[in-house]
C-alpha cells in the first residue's frame, strides 16, 4: 500500500488501469486509478507512453 496525500495513512490501493483514450486525453498512455481505504480519496496517475525515436 502507498501513503495517501490527503490523510497520510498507508492505505492507498490500486483499483484499475485505463487508456488515455478512455478519459479523453490526447496521446498514448495509461491512467491508473487508486483509492484510499482510510479516507476514500481517489487518486488518478497519468503515465504517458512516449515513442522511442530509435524504433
């Protein structure tokens, strides 16, 4: 578990992953949704996928 930015308890757990497209974001990437079991906060991490110029 990770620490919640809101209540500072180690109670944040992963919930689900989505594509950027699912949330209407431009480009390629993953949106990771987590939530805090202590205070109920929902956390959204955006992880862009950048194309390697050498490919």
